[in-house]
């Protein structure tokens, strides 16, 4: 198969025959939002948790035994 078979324009044209355009557009927006969530929010949340853990660890190490 050629690479143009997998292009977005081709897929939109093919699925546009079966799925109405507003539904297709909504699905693309949902998939894009989920992709953006995994690219931005998940690493940011991990970083926040790591900083909180470092702060707790520093506080514990400052306490006398």
C-alpha cells in the first residue's frame, strides 16, 4: 500500500462517506484532546508528585533522630 492510503485527507474522504462530518470532527477533537492530555498533563503531574516527595524527604531528614 502507498503512504497516501494512510494520509488524513484520504481517511477523512473514506470515512466521510460513512460518518457525517460533525461526528468525524468531534471524534478527531476527542482523540486530539486525549493525546494532548498524555503529552502535557501526565508528565506535569509526575513532576509535581516528585517535587512533593522531595520536600517531604527533606523535612524528614531535617528532623533529629
